[in-house]
């Protein structure tokens, strides 16, 4: 899995990260939303949510895809500052 960050919008208690996600050779446009009260939400912008994404949590010891993507975006941002 790899990602490219296309944009980030931050507010006091929320943020949106628009990313291009590549998974198993297929590219997806995704909006990752987080807010203080409701937590994470993922929207696939160019397709319906693929089966692998719907099954992610069950296949990854309960870890949500949104949480994984948020961590990956943080890593990409850290690397860009180095």
C-alpha cells in the first residue's frame, strides 16, 4: 500500500486529508475525515468502497483502514520535512 497526499484541510476539531491510495496495483481517490466527536470516516471519491476496504478491519486484527491511512499520511508528511 502506498499513498500520495493531494491536500489537507484542518480545523480546530477536525481535518480532511485527500489522498491517492494505491493498493494491489489499483489507484483510489480517498477522502479521510476525522473529527473530535465522531472519529474517522473514509469516502472513496471515484468508486464505491471496494470489498477489500470493507473487510479491512476483520482481516487486520481490528485495526481500521482509516487509522492505518492516517498513520501513513503522517509518515509521508514527516519524510517530506526531512
